[in-house]
């Protein structure tokens, strides 16, 4: 089909594509499903504008059905890809890259506190000092100092 049809022809063309391509790759099938959703939506609007509410609802239900099929197809595709932990591994690597600077700052604060804990009367005083040095917030510094103190306490107990 050289030109994109309109109205009923548009819908019929996409319905035929869906019926005749059951062995498509999931991404190819998802493309046809998206086009079918668009076709049904287009028909819904046309029917509503012509005053045929019942037909409009029929097309809307058909669009919803295609959308549910598309959702299931996408979910199944991701589940199939994730059998070996593929998606989780990439998500974990992406998260590690996103938070690398935060982890570096946390490590810097914890090392600083390990070296300077005896110079300050309280963790709050140490947090104020290190937040000025590192350039972060007091709360962030306090959190990492508390972690460092807990780790030091655990080391002395063992």
C-alpha cells in the first residue's frame, strides 16, 4: 500500500496486517499493534463526530484490546530478555555509574572522620567541619559520619 489509507480502509489494512503476521518478531508485532491502536482511535473519533456513539465505543474497546495486547507483548519481551539477569545487570551498572560520585563523597567523608574523630566533641561538630571541606550538606555529612562511627564500633567489638 503506497499511500496511508483513511477511515475504514486504514483500519481494515491494519487489521489484515495483524491477522497475517502472527510470526513477526515481537518488535514488529508491537509496531502493528501501535498502528492498529491509532487506527481504532481514529475510527472512534470519526464515529463520535458523526454522532454514532455506539460505534465509537466499539472502536474504543477494540483500541483498548490492542493496547492490552501490546502491553502484554512488551512485558513478555522484557521478561524473556531478563531470564539471564540481562536487564537487572544493566540497571545495576547504570545505577552504579549514576551514584559513583555520591559513593566517592561518602567514602571521603568516612575516611576523613576516621582520621579526625578525636578532634571533635560530637558528630554534629564533625559534620559541620567536613561539610565545609567537602562542600556538601550538613545532613549528608552527618549521615556518613554516623555510618563511619558505626563501622568503627563494629570493628572494635570483633
